[in-house]
């Protein structure tokens, strides 16, 4: 499993920018970032409530540290299974990259983006890459999303 995770890049979370960050999925060990605790109010129509509370790293802090484009309008989050969400930058900046749920560590496939503006279906799990983008007015952010997991879990995101 470890070898597979390394091959697929899932042992790290990449935060893209002028100074790309490569965070080990043992996010507790990320020096220089203060853990943040948040509660959420998420529920899925199919599977019911998704409760925290969550402990994570402030996504705005991570994007700033990575020197991501200041004019970004959206933040693309890509997952190990090929799932991809496109968040409004305002929602992304108030979100956290969660590595604990109710105090318990999440494994790399469960590290997820949670925040007050993020609905259950966009709470991306198994995050491998986060990239701020500047979309022009003619681009529909939903077109950049992949809200079905890829059939081949080893696919490169
Ligand atoms: N990578 C990935 N993230 C995902 C999904 C997925 O299929 N793949 N499903 C989404 C949906 S539709 C829901 S409701 C929640 C489910 O979260 P849970 O497994 O904690 O209940 O995860 C979201 N994040
Ligand atoms: Mo869902």
C-alpha cells in the first residue's frame, strides 16, 4: 500500500504555487502551521449527517505559504480517486484541510476539505492536490469538476 501511495502521489498533498508545498499526509507534523478546529453542518441526501468536529490546517494559510496566484477566483481540489471539486475562492479561504475527525487521525484516503461554505458532495476526501486558479467569466467552474470517483483508483490526478 505504501508503494502504491507513493506511486500515485497520495503520500503527499501538493499545494500549488510559486513556492509549491509538498505536505506529508501525516499533517500533524507540518511545522509552521497552527491546527484549527471547526465544526460543520454537513449532510448527504444518501448517507446522512457527516459530523466533525474537524482539526486541520487553514487552507488560506497554506495557499499563502505556497504563493498561489493572488488573483484566483477558484480553488481546484483533486483527490486520490480522481474526484475533483472546484471551490469558490471565498469558500476555500475559510476552509481547512482536515486531518483529524473528533480527535481521531484520518488516514491519507480520508484527509479532506471542510468548511462553512462547502457542501457534503464537495468535501473532497483523499486530497492529493490543491491549486488556485483564475477563471474568466465565461468558464463554468462545474466544468472543471469530476464528482464521480474515477473507475481506476490508480489514475494520475
Ligand atoms: N474523493 C472523494 N471525495 C468525496 C466523495 C467521493 O466519492 N470521492 N464523495 C462525496 C460525497 S457525495 C459525500 S456525501 C461525502 C461523504 O463523506 P463520508 O464518507 O465522510 O460520509 O464525501 C464527498 N467527498
Ligand atoms: Mo453525497
